[in-house]
């Protein structure tokens, strides 16, 4: 059997198992979260205020995907003057969140996934900065409490490690409120 045929068979089997898991388990509707907190970035002085927006998509009763865009204030210790080189002020994370402790109204979830963080470099003329995004592995823990039938509050901590390094460069702790509009 050719390698491409095995790969197709593996993808089809994983897809079928995933669809069976989603179809057989009742799940809550997707939700949107609004967050505020603080971020720590490697070359920034201290922690910085941060805001974020998350979209939660349930896959099974205990597994969901969280896609989060966040932004923090401040500049690296070198300053904000243009041209700027180094860390930027935006990040995007896509995490798989698994509910490890499922309480009656309070849950603890652990997650992992990929993140993309803004970096700055000199443009071609060398007179200004342009943005690009660095990939990172992101790990998260989230404590969530249901408030009403369609809303909850959560506290999420994240640490992100660039894929070509072994030290966390971005960290965040944000308090959020989510609502299920559907």
C-alpha cells in the first residue's frame, strides 16, 4: 500500500471517529468571550494591560476549540519609535481545550495549540517597520464558572513558546465573560 493511500485512510478514519463523537454527544452552542487582563512579553518592561476576544466551538461534551485574538499595550524596552524591531502587540491562538475537572457549575480545562505573534522588522528601505507573525506552541489552563443558562465567567492563563526555541516568550492572564447568542 502506498504512503499516500495510508495517509488518506488515516485521515478518513480520524474524520469518521471525530464525526461520530460529535454526533453522539450533546454539546452546548458556541460562545463568544470578551477578556481583559495582563500580558508579559519577553522584551517588555513588566506586565502590560491586555484585551482579547475569543470564539469557543464545542466538539464534544469535554473538548472544544478556542480561537483568541489579543492585543496588549506598550513597547519593548527599546521604545516605540519607528523603525521598531522585535516584539509587537498582537497575538492569535487556536487551542484545543479539554475539560479535566467537570464540576456542577465550575470547570477546569487544560489546553494546547498553536499561536501566532506579531513581530516587527525593518522594511526594505530601512526607514520604517513592517509586521510579520512568529509561530509558537501555546499551553493554557482555564477555570470557568457558569453564571446563567447562556453565559459564564472564566480566568485563562496562557504561555507560548516559539516553535524554534524552548523558552516561553509570551504569557497572559485574562478574565473573560462569554455569552452563547444561539
